């Protein structure tokens, strides 16, 4: 009944044996130890478990791990590295941070190989802040979270939303986050955070950089 | 909230998928996007012994637009079809299906096969008079010609097209039989000088509608209403199609007695009350929405898109 599958999670190749019924959310949390992905309702309503599958946000509680064998997953743990300005990458003349964050996880993840470029042993708020992606920084800055339970889902959803639509209107933001529930904030600061993240991304993007699609 | 155990099959080819389905019959379910099936498994409302996961069958992830209409393959996801903008009414309706994140995974054909009486896509298929193509593996008759029982895959494929009127059998029940796979759906193109609209009322954005109406209106050369049809959801066991062409009667839309048309649509529905809305409220909604959708469809036809 069990099957070995291969997932590229946050740029790292992971092999894992799972039964057919293992939800991707449980695979990430239990088998791979990535507990940043939160599990709320487990029937697709709350959006807490949203992750990026080949760059597109999906509900990991409504996806079987075996169905996404050989796919690339970005969880909240991978957003920082994906979107944060990484000094060594910049000095190498590699794609700029803005371009990297605008690129698909599908291309970004493999290029980064085993994930050794992750700023691993950072300490202190400043270091953390520097490592955070623009979307994460915007949520912190605008108080777009309170208890934080829903935040991983919002961050993944919004990261993908801004890739597709770098300057969304209020209405487009509401439509974009309509599948994520927050029981604390009343959403006002989350909407502000999305707009702020769009500004931060625009500031970091080199001039003339086009939309992804 | 964990799915019950099942055997997972991951065919890469259509033939392989049909063979597995033929073998497991009524003990199996097809897994495409899983956005309805997996919640049902998580809540233990369904417990199939076998899941035939068609996510790897790349040949089914197609959207083909032709002069007669659009054919959507079983693995074409909502988002993919929405972005293809292949059919104006289908594109409109897709924006009302759940949330963007669900649409990244859910499939159009899966929504049809799920046959939820409040879902949008069955109404689109119904109002357009579209059809669903069902395929099954047929094995050569065992013993024919004195040979051994043929191995799976040696037989052919039997295909049948089922029109929308026969496809939706009841709430959550479609004409797909055990061993069959809904391989594609065909959405006929709108006639010339036609417009469409989809109006619904839901408790929350992205929820299933309490009631909804999709409408197609066709104008003649003098911009008179030549034909008009609606399909209503949430007010009966299957999408209810009402042809209101006669009531609209070859007049310019300003001359149509819309209240009468709305009443005629209401008369055909049999809404039921539940925790979300009473039967009377649903009946009220379907009248208001029918008028609104028809007027919007006429306006859409006038703009000539």
C-alpha cells in the first residue's frame, strides 16, 4: 500500500514512503517535519494549509502526497529564501531578488539545488527581517496577523497572487484571499499588507521587469 | 478528518486508466482534482476501495476550441480553462466556482461528474445543451476463437456521448457508470448575436449558491429576442433548463414582460428549504436572478461579444 515518492520541497529533494491516503499536509508536517504548514479544517474551507505546488497555490489538505510525486512544493518555510534578497546571489550577477521572486517556484527551486544557500543560522530580529520575503515583511509591518495560525496559508496565497498580479486593486485582493479565513484580524490589516507587499516587490524589482504572464 | 485507506492507482495512459477502472468497477472512484472527493473522503462520507488517480494522464489535460464549441478534457483544471477563455459563458461561470486556490486544482469535468445540484458548471452544460463523453475498456469476449482470456488492455474502448439532459440524474448523481471514465465534456459555441450571463446568490463569496441562474439570449437581425434559455441551480435535484423563447416572443428586450418570464421560471422549479435558506426564499431568488441574468445576457448580446 505504501509508495516511495520524490518531492522537491523548498528546493530540496526529499524522498519519502507514504500510504496512498496520506494528505500532502500531513506528509509535509509529519513525514518531512515542516510544521509551518498549518492544518485547520481539513476540508478545504479555511486555507491555512495552502502551499505552492509547481508555483500555484493549492490546498495541501485536499491533495494526496502520492498525486504530487515528482512535483515541486514551496511551503511557508521556503518563502523567505525564495523572496528575500540574497547578497551572495546578487554579487554573482544571478537573477536579481525581484526577478527571483517573480519567477516560478518551479524554476526557482531546482536551480537552488540542495538549499544550501538558505540563511540558516540567523539570529535576532534584524537578521530575520532581512531573510523574510517582501510578503512576510509586509505582514509584519502592517500587523497582518495576530495569532498567526492562518498566516502560512495567507503568505503562500499572497505570494502567488502578487506574482500573477503585481498591483492588485482592493477588489482583486479580496477575491485573491477569499479562500483564506482569519478569525483574528478582521482582514483590514491583511489587505493593507498585500498592498504593502506589492510596493515592496515593486521597489525591489529592477525597472522594466515585466509580469510573469 | 483523515481519509480511509484505499489502493491508489496512478496510470499514465488513458488505456491503462480504463483497464484499472474496468477491473475495480463499483469499488473504485476516479480522482482528478479531488476538491470535492477528498473532502468527502476526509469526512468519511465516501470510502472507495480503489482510487484511480488520473492526474498523470497528460493526454486528458486539454482544452480544444473549435467552431462548434469547446472540448474540455478530464484533467483540464478550472484555472486552465478559465485562462483559455475559450467560451464566454464557461469563463464567466468558472469565476463563480469556489475560490481561485480551489480552481487551481479542481477540474471542469470533475465538477460535472460530481453533479452537485448547486454547482455552476452543470448549469452551463445544461443551458448550452452540451454533452459528456464516457469511455470504458471492453475486453474481447473470453474464449472467443478458442483463445485464452485476453489480458487487460487487449480489448478496445467503448465510447458514448451523453447529453446534459440525461447526464445529470439526481443530486450528486451522474450517468457515469462503474468502470466508466468521463474523458471530456463538449460545450457548444453560442450562436451568432448571442449573449450569456450567470447570476447567483451565495451566503459567502465562493460558497455554493443558494440559487443561481445562467442565461443565454440570442437576438435576430433586428435585435429582437429570437431565443432565450435559462438553467437554474439550487432549486431542484438537477440543473433545470427553461426555454423562455416564446414568452420573450420576438420582441426587443424593452418590450418583454420580464415579471411574467420570471414567474414562468419560478413555476418550473421545486426548491427545498434547508439550514441556509427556506424554500420560499430560494423561489424568490430564482425569479429575481432569472430576470437579472436574462437582461444581462441580452445586454451582452447587444455589445456583440
